[in-house]
């Protein structure tokens, strides 16, 4: 029987990989699209498929979500929509809580109000940000200590998902995903900011890139691998919560070095703190400087996930290496 999926956040990075993945599996896919004065659908405009349908709505509009879910009658909901930028959440904490925390509650309530508890499975896009500065490696048993308005909102959504599972028997699962990137990554996240800057420097449109904390470490995987994990989480025999990660960690500095090496610059670091610069060994150009405006009021020093539960229970593992991820992103930005 043909399954129907509803993806909130279909216009974002992960939605743009999940939608074709589900269409290829034969799903009818509905997505939630925010109305903007300019189009938000660039990442999915290339998908020309009779089973893809976009519906206007917003995570802050509960009646709209109830009506859409009533009309769509989804077998699976992937709740990917969120104000997902950690630094921006310090400037917009109330909106972030509304969209990320209450938005999740609105969807869970819609499932309950519409009597879909036995029909509709629910996937919640939870995050390694929940762990804060808990010692690495982090897994499903690591205590949470959120350190941003984004993470505190996502903590509410994480527990709402578990509460609706326990209280109403909804198949509701959390994927606790570590950072995942791609050529579709938003342009102000650090990886894509670096790869786009490299392309602009190579074309002579920019001299250098300004960054914040170079020593933060993240467990960076590829979004393509992680959307398969989301689907596997909803196909598991019981609803449960899973860490998806590569198990490897790299600093922002490592990412800078790997990415610039691909256009022939070996970076040498000079100075310290806000005076630190990254200089090309080949040309002596200053290619990286520090701008304190990119520092956060509270930072996470090291994220490194332990994905062994997902490997064992879901037969899922990240396939793309750090080097291949950096290369794909740099090559994409050089070609566009
Ligand atoms: P993203 O590229 O920022 O996409 C976010 C999506 O949410 C976009 O489609 C955006 O719509 C939509 N959205 C934001 N606010 C909304 C609102 N009020 N109503 C309706 N839609 C709204 O994020 P992503 O990287 O794909 O991440 C997907 C999800 O996974 C997010 O919930 C994120 O917090 C979570 N997550 C991401 C990572 C990661 O490393 N990528 C790791 C762990 C968890 P517009 O296109 O209109 O802006
Ligand atoms: N964005 C950004 N811009 N980050 C910078 C910069 C810069 O110029 N310079 C250094 N960084 C550092 C940040 O301080 C952070 O430690 C690290 O680079 C990664 O920042 P982001 O790429 O913005 O991602 P994030 O780790 O804060 O959040 C992403 O991953 C989470 C999962 O751990 C987002 O996708 C979240 O939505 C997701 O939940």
C-alpha cells in the first residue's frame, strides 16, 4: 500500500534530501512551505514528481497544522522544521521556542486531536546540541545540559515526543543527530560559510573569511546519510530514540585547513585570540581572520557521538568520510 509522508522543513537542507529519498521509495510526499516575499523552494525546485505536494503553513500556526494533517492523513510525519541556527537563537529566543518547542507540541496535539494515534508515526529532529558540554563521546544515556535558546527549545520538543509516546501510545521517536552538512547546507553555518568563501576567494571576489571560535569540535557527517537514518528510525519495530553520528570529531580549524588545501593553500596559523590569522604558505595571503561577533555567549567545545545503538538496532552507519564531505562541498561551491 502506498504510504504518505508529511515533511515539515521540506525546503531546508535535510528536507531536500529526505523528499527525493521517500519519493524513490514510492511514498506520496507532502511538505510544509512557509510563504515568503521571495521563494523558499530553491533546494527542491528541481524535483519534478507527481507525488510531491507543497502546502502553505507555519509551525507557529496550530489550526493550519491541524487542518493540513487532517487533509493529508499521513502515515509518517518528519518534523524537520525549526529555527535551526544556534547563534541566531540568542537573538530570537522567543520565536525559536515558539517554532521549535511549541511547534512540535502543535503537531503532536494534532495527531491526538485527529485520532491518528494508531496511524501516524512521528519523527522529531532532535539534536546533539542537547548535550551541551557533556564529556564526549555522547550517546543516548548522556545527560542533557542545553546551552542555547535553540537547545532549550529542542529539549522541550524531545521530551514532548517521549511524553506523547508514553501517554497516548503514539509511535513517536527522536533522532538525536550530530552535525550533518552538504552542498545544500545553509550559508551561515560554519562549513558552508567556509566553502562558499573559498569559491569567492578563488574567483577574486573576496580576500579572506572572518570566523569565530576555531577550536570548537564537531562530529560532521553528510545529510544524505542521515535522512536514511531518519527513515530507518520510523521503520524500527518500536518507537525509540537514537543517536546518529559518525563517531569522529574535527575542529573548525581542521575544516578550514582541509578545505583550503583543496585549492592549493596550506594554512599556517599566526597570533592568538582575536589577533589570530590563517596565512597561505604558498602566497603569504591572509585568508582567515577572527571576528568576535561570531563568538557565542555560551559555546559547546566538543561534540562526538557514539552511534553504536543505531548501528546495532537499525543497521545504520554514516558512509561519507570527513575528507569526502569537505571535497563535495568545496567542489559544489567552486562549480556554481
Ligand atoms: P535548515 O536547513 O535550517 O531548515 C529548516 C527548515 O525549517 C526550513 O525548511 C525552514 O523553512 C523551516 N522552518 C523554519 N521555521 C519555520 C516555521 N516557523 N514554520 C515552518 N517552517 C519553518 O535545517 P536542517 O539542517 O535541514 O535541519 C533540519 C532539522 O534538524 C532542524 O529541526 C534542525 O534543528 C535539526 N537538526 C539539524 C542538524 C544539522 O546538523 N543539520 C543536526 C541536528 C538537528 P524556510 O526554508 O522557509 O526557511
Ligand atoms: N555559524 C558559524 N559561523 N559558526 C562558527 C563560525 C562562524 O563564522 N566560526 C566558528 N564557528 C563555530 C561555532 O561557534 C560552533 O562552535 C561551530 O563553528 C559550528 O557552528 P554551526 O555551523 O553554526 O553549527 P552548530 O554546531 O552551532 O549547530 C548545528 O548543529 C547542531 C547539531 O549539533 C545546527 O545545524 C543545529 O541546528 C544542530 O542542531
